[in-house]
C-alpha cells in the first residue's frame, strides 16, 4: 500500500504496470499517478520548496514515464524508487535552472546600469542632451530583433522570459539578443562626443 495523505491506495505490481505502459495503456499511467503521484510531489517539494515547482516536476516525471516507459527496468529496482530518484533529479535541475535565471537577471541589471543615465534633470547640460540623442540613435541602429527585446525588457517592464513568450522565440534567443543589445549600447554610450569638438571649437 502507498499512503497519499489521509488515504492509502493499492500499489500495482511493477512488472505488470510496466508492461501495460509499454503497450500504451493509459489506465496504467493513471494507476501509477494515483499510487505514486503524492510521493513524487513530496520529493520535489523537499528540494524546490515550491508547491508550483513540485507540481511541474511531477508532471514532467509522469510525462517521461508515459513517453519513455522502457527507461524503467523492473529487474533493477522498484518503480517507487525509480520515480523518487527521477523526481529528485528533476527537482535539482529546477533549482539549478532558477539559480541560473537569477544570476542572469542580475547580470542583465548590471549591464543596464552600465548604460549612462540619459534622463533630463534640473542641471541638464549640452552633454546630457547629446547623450540622450546618442541613446535614441543607438537604439535606432540596433537590429530590429534586438530592439524589440530591449523595448519589452526595459521600456515595457518584461523579463527576458516574458519577452520570449511575447515574441514567440526561445528563452535562450531572447537572452542572447538582450545581452548583445546591452553590450552594444554600453559601448556606444561609454564615450559620448564632446559637443565643443563637434562644433569645431
């Protein structure tokens, strides 16, 4: 028997359940989820500390069981153990992915802060105006795909992942375009022209 909170369910025989999964028996997947879904979520929850992430991990685990049932070998261990290990592995991957996302977000923020402030102030000078014009010019010179990501990320307040969804592109592509654009803008604005020299003074 496998406990799922306040109730217990009958644990199906691994070999028979595996055979039915291999043959595409959807009821076998339902039985596996009923028997082990709670366990898989608990394992994921201990690692991720996130109910939503634990639910996502559980969906991935049972999606893999359904799409690749042959990956489980009943002769090498129980399905319960295999699903627990798979859940733990997926949860660790989720934690690492989130850590990378947070690191990337900090790097993008630092890159943005490296771009000189072009907002007008009470002591606005000619150089400030030239810098603002230079920023607009630099943005206009960016390739359209990069300009779209910059607009969504820094003028519309989207994360690069949200921008990727809106633009219908992979997250990695959105991140690459954003970083390339920020680097280009930072380099362009690092040394603005001297208005006096521009006028030939």
